[in-house]
């Protein structure tokens, strides 16, 4: 067994700035001593290369072979319980380890162990992985059970498996074990978490895989093992809700909560601090009174755009959460005002007076004119958005409209005052041959046609678009007492298929 590849893998990990140990040749693609009794995957050993010396190893049966049935690549490790009764009448288990097998003539005294100081039979590991995964096929005899087991231990005592009776040894740091019980000729993935016994860091990692149940193993029970891997979960820090917030100066926002998910490497108490920046991505600064709880309530005394994060120290690494954008505005700082603000009365499809949006203290980053038929709410965009600093009112349908300018000051959206636009009547047909005079005299409307054949109907509308008077015109000269309060009205004169409108003041 040789571990040259593990050395280079360790160098590669170091150059990348982190160290997460994996078993060398854990996909069993590289083998030694093929077609001989000591055929073994590189970096692993079996019963034939135990520490029992030439006497035991010479009589021990072969229990490991290279198999061309692979989950990935070309090969897997085939473990078979041997048909052999030379060691206390027990069938030697199909056993594979990255450490070394200790074998005696009494099978119950056998175990696998980390041979400290021998790079071929030990794997240095100071990490704390989260779980162990791999793939297997299994053909047991009777009720036999295989296993894949991994031990993390320090160097204060011999690291060995199986587990001794009694309390967990003090030099054990953690262990993961998966019992193979499913009979299958297809590849099945297993995953099992590590159980940790203390907060110590290990010095070594020891793996053993078997095709039988220790001293109860049954001859010819067979297991194929491939793609053994250690899983290292990341430390996670997430702030919720993540949506941007818009708040006023000195006003509370929505409470933020941090969720921290530590991995198995965390051995120290978790500490955290909420920080902020006025630039996305940082650098981040502490609050005047450090915020170290699992929640934080946004509140800022100056208008700006802030980016809030939670910086969590897991003892092994510091992780920064997602950013939450907080737009803080002074409701009196940014304003938009539309002038002239006086109500306008227009005919349909008639241009009104030009409206101008004045933004202070400086121009907004963007704006849009909108309208509603309800004062104070329901503002919607025009068919073609109006985004300039001026807008000329023009509506094609009768109604009362309320115009505003919605200005966006880099996230601070302000709405202007309303301007009322009244469209009380359809526009008329301005026929030159329809000759008449209309004027107010003593609160009444006087209508004079030049030609009696032009007679028709006179209708009168107030500025809210309501019809307040209608009468047939039966003579060239007519007087119409409408009994309305003083003000401006819109008249509509209909004569045949011709209509003309205008304004008159009573």
C-alpha cells in the first residue's frame, strides 16, 4: 500500500487556502500486486498484509479483489468472506482499511488500526467532516451484514476498530458507521452523518469496510464498494426577509432575523455582529452600539441607502450573510410640485395648459406622470408613459381626471400635488356655414341664428360634466333662463348633424 497521491492532494489543498481531507484512491481505480494474493487498492490494505507477519499472512486467505463492476471509472473493490476455517473456525471477513489489519490466531483478538508513523497505514486528518457517503452492491449469505465505518481520533492512544466495550474512549473525536443490509445487484448510495463525542480536533482518520458481520460473518457474503467520500457542509448565514426596505429617517423598518447553520467543524460558541455599509458589497462598519443578537430592527438617523449584513464567527471561519438594502429618506427632503395647480376644463382631444414638475433639492433620477379618476388614489400610467419634466393634458373621453407626477429620487418615491382636469363635453364640428351668436344677458343665455333653417337644440353642462339645461331652439332669436349659479359653463349647440361647443360665463 502506497500513499504518494495523498501527499500531492494535501499540497493542492494547501495552495487553495483550505484543507478538507479525502481518502486517497477512494474510487479504487489504482491497484497493486494484481493477480496475486496481496492484490489491494493503492492506499488500502487487507488481511493479507496484516501486522501478523509472514506466518499469519501466509496462511490468511485473500479477501479483496479488483472488480470491473464500477459505479464510476473502471473498477471497484470486491470484498468476500473467505471459505476458511483455520482461525478459530471463523470465516475471515472481507475487510479493507486505510490503516492496517491486526491479525492473530484467535480471530476475536483481531482489529484494524492507525499505524502512527507509517504513512502507508495512516491518514492524517485534523478536519471534522459532516457525513460519509459512498456506493455499494451487496450479496449476503443468510442474514450477514456488511459495513463501512470511519473513526476520527487523536494521537494520545491507539486508534482502532471495532469499538471496544464500555465508555467511548477519550481519544475518540467522532465516528460514522453505515451497516449494509440491503441485498442488491445495482449500485445504492449511502449517506451517514458523523457523531461527535467532544469539541476536539482529530489527528487521524481510520476507515474499515467489510462484507460480513465481524465474528458472525458467513462464507461467500460479498460486497462491492466504490466512491467513498467525506462531505463538508458550508457554514450558512441567511437574513430574512431579504427584500429591500424603504423607511423614513428615525423610523423603524421590518425586523430582520438571521438563521445560522453551522457545519460539524464548529467547535466554539457562535458569535455574530450586524454591520452596515453605504456601498453594496462593503466594507461594512459596526453600529455605534454593536448589534449582536439574532435579530436587528433597522433604524437610521440620516437619509441614505444602507446595506445591512450579519457577520457570524463560527470559531473556524467568519461568514457574511446576504445583504439587505435599506433605503432611508427624509420625507421633507425630496419634493415634487406641479404648476399651475389650478383646475383646467378641456374639451375632448383639446390640449390644456402645460404642466411643469419642479423637483427639489435636485432633479429626480426618474419620473412619470400618472392619472386617476379618483382623487387621492388609483394613479395609473398613460398608454405611452409620460416621463418628461413637463406634460400637456389632453384626454379623449369625457370625465374628471386627477394628474400627479411620481418622482423617484434614487429609491425615495415622492408624489406631487394633484391637478384636476375636467372634460365635460365632446368637441363640436366647427362648420363655417353654421352662423349664430350666443351671449349672456342678465343671467340668461341669448341665442341668435342668422338663418332660421339652422335651428336645433341647446344643452348646457357644468364643470363637473353634468347636464344642467337642455331646450329646443324654435326661433331665430331665443332667450334661455337656465337658473344656475354664476360661473363658467360649456354649451353644446346641435343643428341637424352638426355639433358645436364652447364656453359661456353666466
